[in-house]
């Protein structure tokens, strides 16, 4: 299984069940480094959604009390090959891990546990895994966009924005209903 994407580029791979194991290995490494500082560590993003194509890049969300706590762990993270990138999205600290070829292989998002961004990661994943027809809509859009924007990840990401907003709203309503049942 090939893992990794060239920075700024987009390539999609068919879903690979091996992504789940790579994510689990990374989550164990993070648990060992962070201990109780990590309230929850979750595999998120397209590689966590069964049956859809994804950039072969593993996304992990680390729910913590305060995202900047990551800086206390800089040395052990570096020793594990995980580099702190910084605050790419307001309120989140991102880390990455490159592949042996120097490609982007993993993105690790430190986010305040329980905040809106945290629940969006979780509900989006869970909703698309529970409602395959919505996952298929998302997959079809991704496949369309990669044809247009293989060399422009920003445009690819912007092109998904409207559908992601719609799916996040549906996921929020779905999660609320699930919690009431």
C-alpha cells in the first residue's frame, strides 16, 4: 500500500483497509507520548470512511484540553518522526509525519476536545460510514475535482466546501437523532 501525497498536489487512491491499521499504529504512538493529556485520539478524514477513494494521507484528530499543549511534547514527537507545523486552522495545531520518500503521509490535528471542530471530525466520519449514499456523493465529487485540480490542492479543497457544509449539517442532525435513540 502506498501512503503519501506530494505537497500541494492531489491524488486519490481506492479505499484501502490497511489505512485503519496505519492509523491505529499512529494512535498508539501518540497515546504513549501524550498519556492522559490526550482525552481522545481518533482516525478521521477520508481514509476513515469505508469504501470511498481518498488521498493516501492519514488524518488523526487528537482531542486535548488546549491544543498548544502539543509544544510540551515536541521532543518525543520529533523522535517519533512527527513534526509540529503550527496553527494552520484557527484553534488547531497541526503536526505532520512524512513518508520515507518525503511525501505528506499523516496529518495530526490537535483540537480542543468537545469543541465544534472536534465534533465535526467525528460526526462527518460516523455519518458517512452510516449513510453510504451520502459517502458516495462525496466520493463522486472528489473524483470530479481531482480531474480538474490534481496540481492545486487548495482549489480541490475549496471545490468540496459546499458539499462538506451540507454534509456536516446533515451529520450534526444525524448525530443528534442517534443520541436520542
